C-alpha cells in the first residue's frame, strides 16, 4: 500500500495563478484533511472531510477551496495564489470506527509550494 | 476553540539522557492526544497517542503522561539515541464527530553524541 500520496511534490507559482494540489489514499479511510506547515507554527488545519460528500472549514480556510472527489481523493485548490500561501502542504487521512473515537491520522509526503 | 501550547521550542540533550517535552491545552472536552515525530524534509509520523481515559502509556523508550485536571500532557524519551533527533509535535483533538487535530508549535530535539 502506498498510504497517502500527494502530487506534485514541488511547485513554484506566480502571484495570481491558480493550481490544485492532489491527494489520494488507499487505506479506505473515511476522513481526509489538508494542513499547511509554516516555520515555528506547527501544522494548521485548512479544510477537512469527515466523509465522502462532506467538507468543512478548519482554522485557516481563507483563500482555499476543496473537493472530496470520491472516498479516495481530496483536492485543495488555490484560486488566486498569494505570497502568504507559500508553505508546505500536507494531506492526511484517518479511519472512522465510532463517532467521537479518534483514530490516528496518516500523512502524505507533502507539497512544497512557493509563490513569487 | 482549542489552543495547544508546546515547550520548549528547542531541546538539546546528551546521548543516553532523557528528554521531556510538555504541552498544555485549553479545551477540557479534548479527549485524544497524539505525538508526531518529523524528520527534516519528511512527513509527520505518529509515535504514540493517549486517550483521556488513560493517565499514562508506554512504548519501549517512549512514554506519554496526561493530567486532565491541569490540562497538560508530556512526552518522555529515555535512553536517547542520535536517531531521536527530529521535530516533535503534540496535538489535541476536541470531542465531537469530526476528528480534527490542533497542533502545538513543535520542539526541535537534538541528541548530542
């Protein structure tokens, strides 16, 4: 099993350009997440999807949109990239067993995004 | 919402000594507390987690303790080795249907040979 796969691994954009970050998991997990990681600030949740067909905002959703395409795939879109969105983006997934019983989140390798 | 504070931000210890990293959380309803290790340029990887119905959990050289009354939890690494050098993150998950995590700011641990 590959686990959580993110593409691309690196990307450089110009201010105002758009792009979509792709994430796929092969663990049959219900829940998927997008985080950004900036120096000294840990990981911050952008959006999450508790199940196929649902998405919700996290701590820092402004400037982003997401799509839960199917159970396996969860994409993150930057419509008009800004330098403040330069970061490392991680996708994660977790298995739901029972409501309120948390399960470990498994992370992908990340996408390093620079916006000039 | 939940807020997680992590200390220290950097920690340097001699090989073979113990390392302790501490986190506090604000939401008394939080009930799941994982710890992740992240090596340079790599993904965060879960090393241990604890739920609110347990006070301590051990896995070989790693242990986590939880004090619900004081709302803090700690990671203890004994007999440290050079491969323990990494950034460690604590996190807390508020009770509820969605499995959201709120992370601390991270601790850069360096093991000196």
